[in-house]
C-alpha cells in the first residue's frame, strides 16, 4: 500500500471511529436530558458503552501504532495526539497491557518535526 492510500485509509477509519463515538455520546446525552427516571441508563448499558469505546480505542491504537512502527518514525504532534486522544482515554477505561507494548515501540521511534 502506498503512502497516499495509507493516509486515506487512516483518515477514513479515524472518521468512522469518531462518528460512532459521537453518535453514542449524543444518544446518552439525550437520554440524560429526559426527565423520566425510567429512561436513565442502566449499569449494563453503561458497561456495554465502556466496553465498546474501549474496543474502538484499542482498534484505532493498534492500527495507528502499527502504521507508525512500519513507517519507522513519528512526528512530535502525532505522538502527542496518539497519547492524549487515544492512549490515555484507553487506559482510563481500564484497557489492558497489550497496547502498552505497541506504545512503547512507538515512543522509541525517531521523532520528527
């Protein structure tokens, strides 16, 4: 796969992930606005959302880390975004240590400007 194709696939995949996240978030915000207490989110629903978001973040992290590792370098901004918008939320949702190994490899890459 050439660089242009890789970039296009990454952008589309990223957009898809955020579209799903935005839809889920909007759904639960709307449910919270409803005054009927019977419409409150259940623990099972909340757990399912957390699991789903953790899975989406895992997939996105795995894809992005693999891309940067294959590329052999990462910009400082990309590394910051990877940590801030993907890795930290993933860990906050009790993500396991599998991604830690990939992130360690990414953090050891050549950092470009």
